[in-house]
C-alpha cells in the first residue's frame, strides 16, 4: 500500500513539474514580448518627437515670412507745378531754396513741333534687293536728286539777269554784252572780264555800284511726261521747290534716324484735302530686306516715316535768382525768373518775368504698375511658399497620426500581455505550491 501510494505521489509530482516548466516558458515568452512592445513604443515616441520638431520648424518659418504689401497710389502721386510761356509748357522739376529767399529752379520745357519726322505704318515693298521699289502701284524715288535726274522730264536751259530772261550774249575782247528783256523792252549790260566788273556802257567807263550789279544764274524749265501722278500736277517752279523741301526732309530724317542711309519717297494723295503727303523709306532697309523670289515682295513689313507733329522736350537746369510766391495755404502761385546773360549769369539791367503757376496732381502710372506687378510676383511666391509648407506639415501630421494609432495598438497589446503574464504568474504560483505539497 505504501509503495503504491508513493508511486502515485511521484506521478502527480512529475505532472506538476512539467506544467510548471511550460508555464515558466510561457512567462518568459510573454516577458520578452512585453519588452519588445515597450521598446517599439519608445521608438515611436522618439519618431513623434522628431516629427514634432520638424513641424515646429515649419511653423517658425511661417511666422518668419513677411507678408507682401500692395503698393499705394499715394506713393506714386505728386504735385506738379508748371507755367506757360507762349506755346511752351514748362514743368518745374526742382526748386532749391537759398538763404536769401531766392530759389534755384530747374524745369522741363515742352512744345509741339508740327514739322518733325515721325514713324508711319509699315508696309510690304515690291522690287527685290535691286529695285525699282514699289508700294502698291506707286514707285519709290530717291530724294534730293537734281532735276536732270527726274525721269520723264524734258528741259530747256536759259540764263537770266535779275529774273529777266536773256535774249542774246556777244563777246568782243574783254567785253561781254548781255541783252535781256525787262518790261517788254530790250536792255543791255556789259561785263569786263579783265576787271571782273559790270558796266552800263560798252566802253566800260561807267561802273555799276555793287548793289546794282546783276546776278546771273541758270534757269531750267521742263515738262514732266512720266507716270508719277504727283509730279504730273507740278509746274517747273513747283518741282524746284519740291527739291528744296526734299533736302529739308533728308536733313530731318538723317538727324533723327541716322546718317547711314539715303532715303526714298512716295507721295500719297489725301482724299479729304486733295494734298499729297510724302512717305519715306531708308534705302538701306530696302536693299537689306528679304524678298520672295517669285513675287518680289518683301517677306516682312519695312519701316516707313512721314512728316507729323511731335512733342519735344528740353531741360533747363539750375536757374539762379528765381523768386516764388506762395498763398496763405503754402501753395506756390507765381514764379519770377530774371533775365540772364549769355554766360548764364543774371543780367542786372534785364527785366524779370513773372509767370502764374498751375498746380496739378499727377500719378506716375508706369511706376505704380511696375510696383503692382512686383507685388503680384512676390504675393505669388509667398502663396507658393505657404502652400509648400502647409503640404509638408500635413504630411508630418499624417505620419504622426499613423504613429499614434500604432502606439495605441501597442498599448492595447501591452495590457493584454500584462493580463496574460498575471494569469501565467498565478498558474506558476499554484504549481509551485502544489509541488511543495507533493514533496512535503
């Protein structure tokens, strides 16, 4: 009986020992798992701290950014004083007060020049690099040529004395006799080539006074027989006048657009006034243009010029001795400018002139628009920077939220492990007590 009883105790003890070993193994596994969960939680907290620092940096960047401020029209608005001097408009640019109560004044003088070279509408030109060139049906002609170079003109050359046409000349020795008509009567005058003087008699005894000496010149009469509609309407005298005008045109054009080219011209009739207006082309532009080989037309429009009105400006600087009158509100109402000598000094014997000042508030629209464009550009850059930072912050917040969810999962898992560890610990404790009772 005793042996059997002992065997039963041993068998029960062995079973308890095996259960205790399994519980301890489970306990160790749960402990290791709990440690891993705690370590992963620490890593997540570290990551969240890093993300928090990054987010704080982005918010600091937002706080450090300066918000663009739109420009104010008032910053580009100023009061301008001006005065009229006949057809001249003078705008004061500077008034520097002097200790003696006088001012040093500078101003811009503006006027309208009605006889100025200005740009006109560009046009397609036909003719290739060599010409002759046409715009529409009108052929261009080079300006400033002598009458002999006008195509379609026939000429008769004659001499005249003081505007009277010579009828005959005869030379005997040193004396040349000139016969001319004046008021329908034949008159004679004599020139001695040895003395190079004019006389009223053939014996060269009565010398004419210099103021009575005749002027001998060549006159050309002609008739235009070409196709130019404008030239067809002109008399010989008008054609000669046209040459003088064209020389003035050439001078205007070269002074404004450069001395490097000759100029071509075409005359177009104004349907309203019936007058012909000149249009000018640089010869260099015509020879340097690209032309279609088939049609002969220029592949792009060529610059054209005309005579028109142009506002011109001249700067008058630092006039001393000026006096300026103010009203009770402090607004300038009159300016008195003294007379000056050729060297710019004040002429003490000259008469000063007083002009009424006009007041106008003007806005530098171009400068304001430039400032507004700069503001729009800076605002765009600011908005872009804000959007980029907000996008990065949203990414950080999303990452932090994911980490927070994972941390909650680990917390739940840790609680479950702790509960299970407590359960296993209870089992181990019971097994231990049972073992001691078995072997006790």
